């Protein structure tokens, strides 16, 4: 019994010594480990913060913008040298759970890395600007820069869509007034078709360059028709007869007299003029008649006008004047006897005085005088038509005179007495 008591006392008296020995052994082990694998620190720049549970905001119709580049961080890691030598920035996890967003728009960031003694970022909060999501449709317009090639004109411009949906933060979407594509003509000589980039603008014509606005599409297929040009005259016509005592002068004035048309070259080559095929009605007119016509009605499809501001109207004026009259004495020498019967001569009866009453446009009548008027008598054809071959030497026959006048001057019928003379008898008299 004494032996057992002595043994128990020995164990009891050395327990704390043993515990102390274990602690000292551990400390020595740690010191040795630190000496062989010391703890160090390393920093990594531009560590990307992963955003989770973004649908928590999206389900509320919200959108967010990251402020101050707070989705990247500089992270400092404390770890043994053996660990530091093996880690990279991609081994670090930085997470911001958007379901934990605070009223001020900040979200806590948690950093983690296996085997690290400690990890710390240069900031602990992701900063967001949160607002309602909005969307709307805007019109797509176009503008041109430069000019088409010489002898060409810009034709129709068509876009495969004329409206565009934009969406994003309400404050950004509200700024957008319209969308536009820019077309560089650059001496174009033929039709252009290409996908052209869409740019957004505000009501002041300033570009809206927000990265947070999404467009329904970034491009629109644009077709630009480039047309050839040609200068052509315009022609008109009249129908009907003016009132009694009046006549159409034959003059038609068209304003404009020429126009420049535009279209495909092969089509333009078939158009020598624009002819207004609807005549201007001058029936019973006592003065000038004017009408307006749309020239595009007389052009084939695909042909237009060079000037886009031209209203395609042409004014046609037909000139009507009162008929003037005058009487002109016709000298015998101004009347030529033609178409004589075979074997006969003819002459105007001595002492015969000839005068003619003419009517027509005053300016043309004024130009006709006794010295300028000319007449013709066709002897044989008239005699045979009226008398057959029943004529003889010395016959005096009244035959009509045909005067050489313009189409706008008319002469009343005039007969002149003509004496037929047989050629043989005249020779015997000699």
C-alpha cells in the first residue's frame, strides 16, 4: 500500500511538468516551422468582385450601375511562403451578394482564400447606383455626308426598320430623343446597300453615349439609291377651236421649258422629252388659256426629278388673239401663171385689177404688203376640172388665185381673168 501511494503521488506531482513539456514542444515546433517556412504577405491588383443574386434587383424592375470602379479591389494576403509562392489573383474569391444591398446602395464584399492566414481588400463595399429600369421606342432617322458623283443625284433612302427599342436606367433612357445612321456618299455613282451603325441622340442633337443603354439592334440595313440625271424639254398640245373672230397663234409657252430628271441610265435613254399628252382645251376661247399639269404623270416608274423640292408642276399657256383683217392690192407681176395647156400661152386680161382681203394674226398681216404678196394661178388643171377640154384661142376664163401665205393668215377667194392664146396663131400674126 505504501508503494502504491508513493507511485500515485509521483504521477500527480509531475502532471503539470508533462503538460508544460508538451506546450514547449509545440512552441518549439512552430518556431522551427516559422524558421523553415516563414509567413509573408503579397498584394494582388484588379481582383474582380463577383456579383451574385443580381436577379433580386432585376425582379423588382431595377437596374444598377457600379460606381467608382468598386467591383475591382486590391487584395493583400498573409500566408506562409510556401502558400504565397503558389497562389495567383484568380485563386482569390471576392463576392458581393446583391440581396444584401443597403439603403445607400452599398453591398458588403467578402474575401476568401484557402490556406491564407488572413486576407483583406482595400475596400469592403461595392457601391451601386440603383434606379428603375425603363424602355421606349424612338424613330430612326438618317443624315448624309459628302456628295454623290458628278452627273448623279441622291434618290430614295430606305431603312429596313424605322423604329428602335432602347432600354436601361430610366435617367439614361429619358435622354434619348431619336436614333440615327450616318451615310457617307463619297462620290457614289451607284446604289449603296449596307448595314450601318445606329447612334443615339438627345433632343439637342448631342450623342447619348451611355454604356448602360441597350439597343434592340446596333445596325440597320440601309439602301441608298443613286440616280443618273438628264435635261429634257417639256412639250404641250392644244385641242378645240377658239370663239368666232379669234384664233390660236400656234404659240404654247411652258414653264418650266426644260427640267432635269433622274433615274436609271437605261430608262433615261428612252426619254427624249416630257410630252404632256393631255391637250389644253381652247374651245370657244377669247383670250389666252392656261393650265397646270403634274409632270410626274407623264414619266415612267422609277424616274423622278433632280431637285427634291421641285413640285413637278408645269404651267402651259396657249395664246389666243382676235383675228385682224386688211385688204392688199396685188400687182399683175406678183401673180404667176402656171400649168399652161399644151400649145397655149396665157396672160392676165389687160386692165384687170386684183386685190385680196386677208385675215389672221395682226403681226403677220402687218408684214404683208403689195410688194411682198405672191400669188399663183394653175391654168390647165382648173380649166379641165370646170370646162373639160372645151376651150379655144382667145377664151377669157376666170381662174382662182392661190396666195403664198402662212398658216395663220387666210385669204378670201379671188378670181382673176386669164386670156388663152394659141401659140401657132400668134406666130402667123407675126
